[in-house]
C-alpha cells in the first residue's frame, strides 16, 4: 500500500510524493485521512517558510485541522476528529491543565512533526475523538479551529450581555463570534475588508460589519462602539491595524484577545491608549482540551462549522487549493485526501 504525501520543500515549493504507509507505534493507530482544512498558519509556512521563530529545516507535511477513519485494529472504521497536539503530560503546564503551553509539545504540521496532508498517518489514540454519524468529515476537521475559538472566548471571560467586537472575520473570527453569541454576548461590531466575510459576520449575529479600508472607517467604528466601548475585543487577523483598532474600541478595564499571527512576528500597539485604559492584552496559544465542548456546540446547533466551507479539492489538486486559500475570497478551503 502506497501513501500519497504533500511536502513543503521550501517557500512556495509543494511536492506530491509516494511514500510507504507508516506502521503505528505503541499507543498509536493508523488513520485514513478524510478531510484537512487549510489554515492561515499553513499559508505562513508556504509563503514565509516558517512562523515566527520556527523555520523550515526539512521537507514538512502541513495540515493540522483534520479528520479521518481508523484504518486498522479493533477500532477499524471509527470516524474521528484529531487533536493535532501531543503534549508530554508530565511537565508543570500539563499538570496544571495548560497542555497548550507544554514546552515539549509536538504539533502536526509544525517544526519536526509532519501533518495531515497525506492519505494515511499514524497518530496517538489518546488524541482521536469519535464524532457523531451526523457529522461530515469537514465538520470533524473544523473542530480544531472551533477549539481555538473556544479557548479565545475563555480568555475573554465573556458573560451574558458582554459587548464584543470581532476584528477580522476569517474562519477563526467567525467561529469566535458564534461561540461568543452562544455565551450570551452582544456582538456590537465586526470589521473585515472582504465583503463575503462581512456578510457572514452579520449572519452570525454582528450588529454592524465595517470595511476597515474605506474612507471614514475610523469614525464609523467610534459610532458603532459608542462611548461605552467594548468589554472584549477579539483580534483575528494578521493585521497590525486591526490590533490597534481593537485596543481603541475596548473600554477602560476591558480585554483584548489577540489570535492572529503577524507575518513580521511583531505585535505593536499604542502604549498610551492601552495603559491609560488599563487593558488586559491576552494572546492565544492554540487550545486546551476542548474537543468535547466543541462537539457539543456543533451537535446542539449553537455553532455552524459546515457553513464556513466554501471550496473543496482533492490532494492532487493541491496547487489550486492553496491558490484559492491565499486569495482569501471565501472562508475555509478543504482538501479531501
């Protein structure tokens, strides 16, 4: 049996190869991969050869939003969503429940750990989460970005009636919006330059969706937020202006939760504004152990992930798939290996 695998050899250089199917080690199971979402971090690897201080040092398989079917053993045929993180389970941070901060964390599609853009892979059984029959393969794959959104909203400490803004309405921003609404938040404003994404933000509960690139935007944002300001402002882009807009829109004592990954590895805000308001600036690091909660939100209908899928491609069509994702004209691009 031959494995098809897509490896990133250097910036912009993706190659589809044939390799042997891996043999699962102790504690692992063999998966047939059914759906992989292309994430913004995958695009950083593709365009920049890395993320922040992590750089490509060998041909890497991208893909960390994925679902599959167990392909052998006693659980053969079981459909699962896959947690792409493998924490050590023994360090201080794991013992505290902060597995996302594990200093020995392995993560699919990052650094030395190959990801899911291949037809088969072996992965620890403990990181495989059975999904309901009602879930599509794409739904299973998108539980990972939903988990990131859940973690971001946890950091925001939203309560019933919280005034919230979403700055950047790509898939993560739209999922944050839906989770916040499920917690009882009032989405005061969303900002996003792409029309289809602004429309989606309105559909998921935003009172107004603004284009940050048009003349008069700053005044519109001030009017939308009003003198009260936002209790929580979520930044979900890789744009430094969106971070500053979030800081400007937050109320004194409010929170700004930053989820975007800037290409230049720098986060810059106007210190006087943040200091005088006494803001809490929080940065997300992936997610904690939230898959059960993510499955519950989708099952209950509180969060729509399938509606975020706008394009699907085969593994052999990886080039147009990544081109489409880079154009950011839709929401989520899925590859079905």
